[in-house]
């Protein structure tokens, strides 16, 4: 971390996550963290919890067995008893092991008997780090489809902290998707102290008037690179969704009605992804404002390859987004 300036501190994306955990654990003694190998000097697979056990002790920084179904189920019980557990799943891919606990129990509890289940699952997602098909997936669409859950996907260090604070304080179960490619490669100014970001509100990451790019997570960075590459020929507006459920449909709709064109981007495979819902919604609400078909950019419908050249072909980047923007504007 760098020095403080005007109430902010320059942090990497993962430093902001650690700072968010520590901030909320100091504020609320009911907050605890749990997961595989998160304690001691190891501090988890990506070191997001490094140093927390030294400050808060093993009763609030709990190493668990390698059984996601069990410790996610235990977290649901803890939430019902008034605690606020933050669960680290080492890789988002492994969240499928706890799927039943999440979608059948935690997500339905409030509907069934009006009880709060205030847990957060931190899920390190996305590829680009050559980890192959079991450590690179983007399973957010599973959970966006599940009533009773909230789903967030921060794209900046400031939101990595701010959305984590908001997620921990929310009385609903929240899946918090972290973009692994951003962990140590992205730095930014992060507000110090207790500054939560609003769940359910997108941000305009870059203003433009020719076309709107709608995205989230690491693809926000790729979209901004694409916008830089096309300026000043094409003025691209980039929307960072920040929250996938609930979606900020108002911000998306207003931008697309302004520009008349939309490109929807995500790293997850394109088929039945979050972008499909956004495109369908825009087709229903804003058809008469569109000057071109909505263009969708996503990963291929195959497992994530180990091979670096194949993964690069599988996963969208700035060049793919630029091509989609050019095609949309030229229509």
C-alpha cells in the first residue's frame, strides 16, 4: 500500500479486499471469516486474509476442512443465529460443491420463514492466469438465476472494498465475485475507513455518445482499453455494472437510449450468460432507440483451456471488444 492522500490510499485490488475485511471485522464483532487455509501466515490461496488471524484470533478467522457443502451450510446456520460469516471459496469453480446449501437453503430461507441469512461468499473467478478449466470459470449466471441471492462483481479497488462492506452488512446472502486477473495488476485510490458502495447501482466508467459497452469485472478494464484505442474516432460509453443482481437497468437503459447502440461483454461463456438477459431487456424496452443490433461478446462455449494461446482465443480481450464496437457503429 502507498501513503494516504485526501482520505484515500492507493491499493491493489486484493489489498482493498483485505482492507475491507479488516475494516468490517473491527466495526462489527459478529463478522468472521472462514475457508480453507485462510489463517496463520498462509492467509489463503491468494493471501487475501493474510494477517487477519494475528489481529482477530482463530475464533474469527476459521480454517475449515476441504468441504464447501459443509462450511457453506454451517455459515447459513451462523447467519440464522445472528453472525455474519464471510466465506472464502478458494476458486469460484469449487462453489458448485456447495450449490445445494446456497440455492436450496440460504437463498430460500427468507421467502419460507422471513429469516435473514447474512453471509457473503467470496469467489475468486475468471481466467487469464493459465489455470485451466477447474480454476478459471465464471459461474455468475447460475446465481443470478437464483431468487433470494444478491450477486456483485467489483471492477476497481475502490469497489472491491466498498461492495464488500455493503455485502457483509446486507441481510441477504451475497455472492461476491472477485476477478483474479485484477488482484495485483490493478491499483487505484480506495477510500479509507467505513465507506460502503451501493449494491444495485452501476457506474459510468467512461462517457461517450456513439455506443454503450455494458460489462463488469475485469472486462471493464478491457472495455476501457478498447475505448482508448478507438478514440477520438468513436466515443465509447462504458458502463461498469458492479452488481449483477439486482441489475441497475435504469442506468443501462438511459445510456443505450442516448447512444443508440449497445455492446454487452463478459468473460463467461456467451451462451445463456448475464449478457443475454441485458440484451433481451434492451430489446424489449429500447428497441425504437436502437440504430444497430445489440452485439454480445463472451467466452466460447468450451471448458477454459490450459494452453495460453487457446485461452487467449477463448477469452475476450480489448481487441475483440474493439471489433464488436466497430461492427456495431458501422451497421
